[in-house]
C-alpha cells in the first residue's frame, strides 16, 4: 500500500466560490471509498469506474481527506487487507495506489538468455560482476557468462572487483538485444581508462545518535533493467567499515542521463533516520542524517493517535502513521495507514488513525489481545534538488 503525491490535478475554483479537487486512482481500483471535508463527518462515496474521484469543497474550505480500501491480496493461503487515508488541501496533488491483487499463476514476461565473455585482466580482478535485471559473476578476471533477462533492449554493466568486493573498473555496454550475444559476441575487455576514481563521501550523524549508518550507493542508466548497480559493498559495512569514499564512473563510460543515487540510514532501538542524494555528476557527497523523532509511543487503542511526528527544525513534506496486525496463525494480515501533507498539517506534529468502521467496506479493528505494530514517519521538505531526509519510529502494543 503506497501513497504518491503526483498524477492528478489540484483544486479547481468554480464560479460559485466552491473548489473541486480530484484524486486519480490507478488500477486495481479500491473496493470502498469515503471522503471528509474539513473536520466534518466521513461520507461514503462511490468508487469511480474511470479511477478519477472528484470532491467539491465549499467556499472558504481548503482541507479534505479521502480514505479507500484496496482489494484483498491473496498469496496462496495468506490474505492481506489494507486501508489508506490521504489528508490534503487544495494546494496538493495527491493520487491513490492499490497493489495488484492475486498471485502469479504463469503468463509472466517473456525472457531470453544474454551471453558474453569478459576480460578484466588489466585490473587483476578477483572477480567480474555483470549487472542487469539479474546478475552473474565470473570468478577471476577472464570468463564467460549467461544471464536470463526479459526480452528487449537493455544496458549491461561489467564491473571488475577486488577480493574485498571493492569496485576497480566499470564498462557499460548499452542497448543490447535480449536474447542474444552481448557486444556482438566479442569479448568485453576492460581498459585502464575504465578505472573508477575515488570521490569523498561524508556521513554526518546527529549528536547522541550512536547507531552506525549504512550507505547504499547505486549507479543507474536509463537502459538498466534493475534499480542500478552497487558502487559500495554492503557486506563490508555490516562488518563495521564506514565508507569515506565512493567510486566514480570514468568519463568515457558515463552519460549525462545516468545518475548516482545515495541513501544513508541508521537505526537505533526502534528509531530510524535517513538521508538521500541523487546527482548526475561525480562530486563530493555529504549525507546529513536528520535528528530522530522523539520516541513517543501511542496509547494502546483500536484507532490510536500519535504525537511528535515531524522533523526538528524543518518542515515535513509528508507525515505518516500506520498500524498493522495479523491473526494468530499468520494467515490474515490487515493494515491502516494515514498520510498527511505539509499544508494539511500546517505545523501540527499530531496524526491519528480514523475510525471508519461505520462505512461499508472499511476494515474492522483487530481482535482484543492482538499484537499491533505501529509506525510513524516524516519526510523533510528540502530546498536542494535531489536531496531527501526522513525519520521513522516503530513499536508494538497489545490491542485493548
């Protein structure tokens, strides 16, 4: 279950002084829908067949909320029911999203085999990794590989690694047809000009937060099927090494549409803090982790309220809270989430799970005695393009 803040029109003033807001739901459509204007009562609404829901606000009113229930997801004997609430104003452009229902029973994407050979002897590589949607590894600097991928035209990344999985050099073979032989069947030979160049990477943690951060750094191309290929070894970090450098791709292999994406996260006793950066240029990177939320557990309730949900010293672009639970045999899962925009919160750091059980189709609370997992989060509004920061708290209570 996810909420995004794009994909629909904002408030449209009408001649009568009213304002019409629209929320676009992508397929699969919700099975139940409700709306609230200002702080008024919740009203059941019909789910629009075209996915576009419109709500008219009276003159002078800017706040509204929309709640919806997604179709139950079934994965074998396990079912998941989810309910989402969006709290927004006429300044915002929210949209709703439900995950695809059911489980795969065949008829998936067509796949083919990509084959090739590599030669990274110029780096005396301990191994060579080949990345696309999946990946393959050649032990030693020279060898053959095959990867099963979705049919189409994709980029492939060939990365020379040392014995500690540090990146030595990279060659990107772009726009390759699958199935087929990569690089026209010719060996992919890395040259000394493909060597990576170290760039400074600085992680700044807030005072008093002692948890060691983990950094994920990826390089992405427009034709790479996956979410990118890793620049920094996570295994080395888990073993206690905090990176102070990252490898920059050579100018001969980089293209203007490629991006570096960095995420640092630190977790300590139910609190997590995160900072991110996206750039198309190899340059020194500083990731400043935000101050964590005060750890304020909610009072146990069927529909709890949360306080102190916000980032210290800055404006939150979104504030979220959620509760999830399962039956004793873990065959049925349920969850309710609320996401509020910055304009809706208007400086407030409180957020609550609403009781919508009176409206047909909305989730009933978990049974008394059920263990409830809760989570709160806030994402920062940043003035620097490509930068992000967020904080998160989580815990559990027993349903009264």
